[in-house]
């Protein structure tokens, strides 16, 4: 029984991790309607910056948040302004896909150039120490990630629902030309939204860096799962991404233990496919899945 | 107040509007009438900054606004209530109205404005917390008009506000247009409902195949032979 509980909790923690990585991706997709294939590399960039700050300045890794989140916001905003926006009039989504894939490759190579192929270990400052929650144990850092994922979902929800800028963002996501008729500068909303999405993955990077070794291919490692989570939850849905991530995390942990760790991915993708066949718009997707934000 | 001079505009390579010139003076109700596909919506979308003219110029209160983006045009005080309403269907009626007050000049006192606007639309008040998509067509049109009013524009443009509505609702819509004009807002209205619109408007323009073929005072147009034959079926 304790084993089962422990596995459930492991799954939950893994789910929190997947959630915090995925929220920015689904947010950008839901508003800007662009699949950011460089999302994983944004994560990588954030993790490297966290590593630099932690090792060079000897600070607690979480202190890096005050640099990494704004830095990633700027990175996302610039990506939208300089890369995506000029291509938006191309009317051909493929061009945007190639652009973000290109950005992803460029960032990986840039990381190799700067940091080499070595692994960068961010000092854990106690975040890898287990703590007991009743009969089960989790890593301190994992617990913080889980809490941060929930806080992020709630914060974004409140912003989208109760601020004028949040309403403007949802208006643009639903009907961009009607939004323009309301006096909303649509391009500025896209830049802001891309920035917010990237800032979210920046937060994820700070929280993940002390737990996972950073390398130029760390983004690839996380982003495939993030895509599964985002599609499963319903493209563009933030609560969808959260619950999709918990589901994937649970499946991963349960199948890893009961079926075998080499079959984990087969189970995860098998369930993913079945759910998509039964509900193609994803768990939280609706007819207008692409605009369903809240 | 609003002046279009020799506007040529269209979609991609096709030119729809040819040499359109028109003027709306402060406090007027002006209408553009014309058959399906004449270019009425294209004209309003060009004024609203959603379509860039290929030639010609648009000025508003003495300022050249030909090249402004849609949101900048709204900032100047020109609001379009689009054809087909274009509400944000997943958002509540209240949220739709609040978004209407996005323009800087309208944001500050939006609470008071909301009250004013809702006093004109009691039905909308009852539906404030419903998703806009769940309303009936007539109610949605009222929300679209109310949303446009929330911007507190100097000139409010209506694109076929009576489209698809029952006769009783149509007459309500025209009452509201009159009421809005009565508060000092300038109105430019596009309609296929030629007779009723000319009854409400001070002046009118007739658009055929992207060109202005006739213009004048409403009474004059109502008595014009061409109008009577082509649009009034008399
Ligand atoms: N997005 C578009 N792309 C290409 N052509 C368009 C587009 N929208 C309208 N047109 C064409 O432009 C012409 C004028 O259309 P417009 O919508 O301005 O007419 P309208 O007078 O508003 O008609 P209606 O009374 O039916 O609304 C039509 O021939 C139409 O086919
Ligand atoms: Mg039209």
C-alpha cells in the first residue's frame, strides 16, 4: 500500500514537472496560434542561465528567478516581434513552423558553442533532499515545482479572467479582427503573450535546474512530453495542460513500476492515442479548442 | 469630420472600391446604401483601418488617418460595429462590453458608461453573465451595439445592424440608432433596408459596384426615380 501511494505521489510530482514545462507552450499556441518548436530550447537557455548565476555568484538557484524570468520574457517577445510577426502575413503556417524549428536548432548550436557538450550541474542547495509527507517521500525541489505549477495555473487564470489585459488577450485569441475593432493592438498582444509563455518556461527552468543536469539537448528531452501534454489537454487550454500533465505523470510512474520502465513510453503514448481517438480535441478542448483559454 | 477622397481599395490584387469620396459631418446620420456585394462593408472596413487603401486618402477631424492601424483608428474615436456582430462568443456579455471600453479614452470611466449603456438595453442587463454566444440573434445585435457604444466614439459606424432580425427588432435597432445620434454621436450606417434607413438618416450615398453613383439629402433620395425602382421596388 505504501509502495502504491509512493508511486502515485511520484506520478503527481512528475506531473507537476510536466505541467510547469507545458503551460507556456499551450499559452503561446492558444493565443498566437504558433507551435513554438523552440520551447524546449527556451527551457535549456533558462537552465543554463540559472546554472551560471548559481555557480558564478554562489547564490541559491531560486534567486536566479529575478533574472531568468524577465530574460525569457524578452527572449519570447523578441521571437514574436523579429521572427514570427514578419512571417504572419505569409499566410502559410508552415513558414512559422520552419522558423521555430530553425530557432531551436540555432539555440542548441549556440549552447554547444558557449557551454560545450559537457553537462552543467546546478548546485542543489538542499533541493534534492527528500522530505517525508506521512508515509511517502518526495524531493523538496519536486514539491516546490508542484506548488509552483498550481500557483502558475491559478495566477494565469486570474489574469485572463479579471484584468483588462487578460480580457484583451482572450479577445485576440478568439477573434483577432474583432479585437482590433475594439482598439486592441493585436501585434502587441501577440508579443506580450509570447513573452508570457516564454517567461512561464523560464520559471520552469529555474525550478528544474537544481534537479536535472543541464545540457544542450535537455530541451529535446522535456519537450516531447510537453507536446503530448498540450495536445492531450486540448491545444491552448491551460487547465487542460495541467491535468493532462498529471495524467501523463501518473501513467509514467505507474507503468514504469508495474509494467517495466522500458515499456513506460509505449504505455504513455498508447493511452495518449486512445484518448485522442475518443476525443480528438483533447481532454479540455472544445469545438473552438484553439481559442479556449482560461 | 470624416472625409474619404478618391479611395480605391480591395482585397489582394482585386480592387473593389473605385474612386469613392464621401463625407460625414459632425452630428449627422449618414447612410451608405447598396445591393449585396456593392462594397459597403469594404468601405467601412477601409475607414476602420482593417483594409489599406491602394489610392486616395481618409481624414478625420483634420488628421490624415489613411495609413493608421485598426486600433489607432479606434483611438481617434471611430468605432465600427461589424457586420455579423463578431462578438467574443466564449466570453460573457459583461466581458464583451468591458472589452468595448478598451480604448484609452473610454477606459477610465467605463463603469459609469456601462450603466448608461445598459439603461438603453435593459435586456442586455439581464444577460450580463451569460456567454455571448448563448444569446438570441437580436440580443446579440444589441450587445454588439452596446459594445460599440462602450468605446464612447466620436463617430459610430454600423454595418447592417438589422440583418437577419425580425421586423419588431429591426425597428428597435433603428430607434436606438436615432437615440445614439440624439446624444451627439455622429453615425455612419450601412444598410440594405433602404427605406427605413433613409427615413432615419440626414443624408445618403448610393454605392453600386464599388462606386458612388448618387448622393444627396435623404428626402431627395427617397423621391429619386432610380432609387425607387432599384431599391424601393416602387
Ligand atoms: N475578404 C474578401 N476577399 C476577397 N473579396 C472579398 C472579400 N470580402 C468581400 N469581397 C468582395 O468584395 C465585394 C464587396 O463586398 P462587400 O462585403 O464590401 O459588399 P457589401 O456591400 O457589404 O455586401 P453585403 O450587403 O452582402 O454585405 C464583393 O464582390 C465580395 O465578393
Ligand atoms: Mg456587407
